[in-house]
C-alpha cells in the first residue's frame, strides 16, 4: 500500500517509491538520503514537523516536504 510519508504514524516504516515535487524539493530530500528504495522510519511528530531516520541518521522535515515522498508500507503476513 502506498501513501505519503506524512501519512505514517510514529514508529512506522516505509520504503520510498517516488518523490513528487519540484527540483529543489527533490534535491533537498535526495541530499538527506531519501531516495527511491530506501527505508524511512518515523521517529516522532510534533505539529507539522516530523522526526525521521534514514540509514541511521535522524532528520526533521516539515509536513509539506513529507507530503512529496511516496512510500510503500507493505504489511507482512
């Protein structure tokens, strides 16, 4: 099942499928290591900000940027 990174709840993981946005947003996300195929985990949320981890590194991104990241949250079993 695919949804945006902003749709994940705290503790949930997803694999990046696509990034939909302008060149600036795409470059910013890619610089953080948020690229198709990578697993992203939501570590926490506060208001519009999200604390996420990618490759063991934590970042804070806003809801607007998180809405541009399409993730697959395939359920096991």
